[in-house]
C-alpha cells in the first residue's frame, strides 16, 4: 500500500526532523515539514482552495493530493475547473460508478473505464439490464458513496502481484489486461473502502470531492471492440466542478442532439447515404449542392484575389506517382486497393499533392514566377474502416479546399502567415468565435521511420513556422510527435456556437517532396533551386465543413448560404398571379425562392417555412398585390412590416453580397 498521512497530522516543525521548500506558481516559497501532502499545503493557503483542489503537479508531474512531499519541489494545485482537474474528476467518478455497480450487483465483473471528451464510460459484464430505472439507482448509490467521504489511496505493486490480487478478487478482465504486462513492471491501483481498481491515476484524495455528476446513457460494447468477444454493457457519464458547469454541459448535450448534422441533414434534405452506393459515400441533394456551390464560390473568389490559380486533376493515377511521393509507404492503409489496368497499378486519388507537383513541373519557373499558388476543390477517396465512418465527419469520398504554394525560403514566412490570416477571415465570415492553432512538430525518434530523415531541415522549417506565427501575433500550442511525414503543420481546431470542438483545417510545410519530384526554379544567378511547398486547406473538406456548419448554425444558415432564401406565401389562390410575379422578379435578381402555392391556410404555410428554416417569408394578399408590396416575416424577428418589392429586393441582395451573419445571435437565443 502507498504511504498514508493521517488527517490529524499537525503542520508544525515539531512533528518532523527536517523541512522542505515548496515553490508555488507565483514564485512564492513555503517552508513546510517534510512528508506534508499537497492537500495539506492547500489547507494552509485557504479553506476555499482546500475544498476545490483535486490534483497536484509536483515538478511538472501530476500526482495525488495525498502523496507526501519528501524534498524541495515546485508545486501547482489544480481545481476541478482546470483541464488537469477536470480530467482527474472524470477518472475518479468512473471509479465511483464502478464501485456503485459492484455494491448494487456484487456478481458484476468490471473491465475498463476511460475518460472521453467531457465524460467517461465504463464497461461491465453483468446479467442485469441497465435500464433507465437501474441507471437512476446507480446514480443515487454514487451520491451516497461520494458523501460518505472515503479516502482514495494509491498502491503500487508488480504486475505479477497485481495478477494474483485481481485473480483473488474474481476479476478476469483485469487479469487479462495485466497479464500482457511484464510481471516485474510496477503498476498502480486505487482503493476506496472495499473497492480496488487498476489505474495509473492520479485521482482525487476523497470521494467528497466528487459532487456534480450525471449518468447519461447506456449501450452495448464488445470486449476490446471485437465482435467475437462477449457483449458488455457500457454506461456513459460526466462530472464537473460546479452545479452550473454541469447544468451548462447537459444543456449543450441537448442542443447537440437537436443540432446533430446527421439529423438536420436528413430533415433539411442536405445529403443522403445509400447502401447500394456504399458506406461513407455521401449523395448531395439539391439543397446540399447549393451550399457546396456557395462555399466554392467564396473560396475561389477569395483565392483569386490572393493570387491563386485554379487547376484540375484526374481521380485516377498510376501507383508509381504515390511511390515517388511517399504516400504508398506512409499512407497505404488509408488508400483504396490498387486497380490493375493492363498490368499497371492505378489508385483512386487519396490527395491532390502529387498532381499539383506535376502541374508545377509542367513549365519552367524563374524566381520571378514565385510564389506559385495552385488551388483546386479536388475530389479524393480515402479508405476509412466501417466502424470509423460517422455522418459527414468521417467519409470515404471528400472534396477538399486544397492548394499548394511553391515559394522561396525568403518568401516562406509571408506566405505561411497569409494562409493563417485567411483562416481568420473565414472565421469572421462564419461567426467562429473560438479557435486554436496547434503546431505539430516531429520527434527525433521518428526520423527515417515516421518522418523524412532530414534533421536539419526539420529544425529549420519548424523555426520558420514558429517565427511566422509569433510575428503574426497568433496564439498557438506546440505538440511534439504529430507532424506530417514531410514537415511541420498547423492543425486548426474550432468550436461551434454551443461549444462543440471540431478539427477544421490544416496548414503544412513540405521541404522534402519538392526535391523528390525534381521541382526547381532558376534563381537570380541562373542557378537551379528547389522551392519550399506549403499545403493548405482552410475550409477543409465540403463534407466535414458542412457537417460543422449544420451544427454551428443549427440548420439556420445565414441568408447567403441558405439553400432556399425566400418563401413566397400567397394568402389565397386569388393572389397566385402576384405571388408568381414576386417569385420571378426575385429569381431574376439571383435569389433562391420557393413559392408555396398549396391550398393551405396562411398560418400553415408560415409554419412550414419555419420548419424548413427559410430566412425570409413574404406574405402576399390582395392589399399587397394592389400596392406592389410584400408583408415581410423573418425568422427570429417575426413580422417586419410591409415594404415595396424593389426596396426589399435591394436589401436582400446587399445582405447576400456582404455575407452577413443576420441570424447568428438570434439563432442561439431562439433555440435556447
């Protein structure tokens, strides 16, 4: 068992022979008795921190609050509303749930209980079906256990001893996991009262620190994800540091269900999947195709202004091209199998890069021609395993907002930064208020295996990328070991209006492939040089980005992006002639208009337009027909009064031209 410090230990030098110096984040230093715990340090700082703290970091390493401090150290204390603290709460609550299940159903066999984003799950081998009623009983039991104030204690042992311990406890799944570890390796387990679970930790020091949790749902899950194994029962749950944070999260979960792009895509007739076409191959319906065309127009207009040239490439290519690029070596598992054509292997295109390199090489280049910017909304095909497919977010056919910039070293920073600023422009257009840029770097262990073996070029290009981001005053975080195989990259994460995180785009540096393809330009001295290449895709793919937009806007697209922008609603058949005139005049101005000429009452027509999430509804009756006006209703605004058709047409055309976010705030308020 790990060493336990009694709660009644007095923090005075009389109890200890020596003292240690503890440096806090504000650089203040506390002189404390050796053997003191992080929890006791928190106690000495203040009662509020003492109650809220859940985990500590000692000299950069996360550790339990009841772990004794034996030497001088730097100490950070994390409350449950920090990332470190929240993750600790999630781990600890998963154990609390498993303890509750074991107490309610003693014959249960426990398996694994990892954390996920803002939650956790645990898989159980149990004969009792986890109905909603049973879930409520488990949650109530958890509350009782949490309030009982059980101390949670870490113990370390050899894997061999752990096998014996869990075998004696009758936990075969734990035994199976540990048996794959070297018997001499040291592993850890955590005990709270009579419940012990395998875990690396850290955990909260006492169950009283677990307060605001909720069990969410159940599902079936095969042991280790293998359908040949036994089907287990999985419980999902979540926990937060405060009642308000939990309430907000539960509200957002409900909003996420309403905004699920798969649900909205079906309701709004955006896309469909068909078994005869194949999984992961979306069919874009007319409404979805409108959105695609608007996005492409935005991208192409923006890129033309920024000096890009549009190109097109084939969907099928010889395998030798991907051997040269390195994709067959590094990416083959994500490619469709080869097609044999007259003894030559062809592949459907998984990415556009090699083709753009060939376009660059098709004509000689001088330094005066650089930078060369080649853009394409290219269709690519990637083999995703069936279990990984997810609506539009993980598909096998994708249309990418792709481009490659070929430039000199001197031009690199400016070009790289221009791409990053392009992201910011798009964020503003789509009302994306929260985002982050993650700089993915290489690690030396992967050179020659996971990464191109050019250590000096790696360090040099990573330095350039960092300097470009810093000079552009762009915030970013560094992640070692996640670079592309040919160079460092920026991955862009964005958050939707309800706080759901998405991976949107990437901006990558390629210092190796241009040389492989023999790409050159003639410098001012007449010598041949190899350009750098920047891969970028600010809008990602149509599939993922439209999936994001569906959830971000909740299906309430701004006017410029809405598949149907205006609904014309005649009060009765007597007004159909004028309704047709209004429809045609608006269509002539480039607006997407739907005329509802059904024999329904006007209230039913308005409700139908609301269900279809049409931004502008024009009610036309006898008075409007006589005066050549329209009665305007807008989503989230209601009745906007009567205006002349010409005046309204000009207003709408201008709103579309400016790509205004006319409904962004109203959407959030209305859906809430």
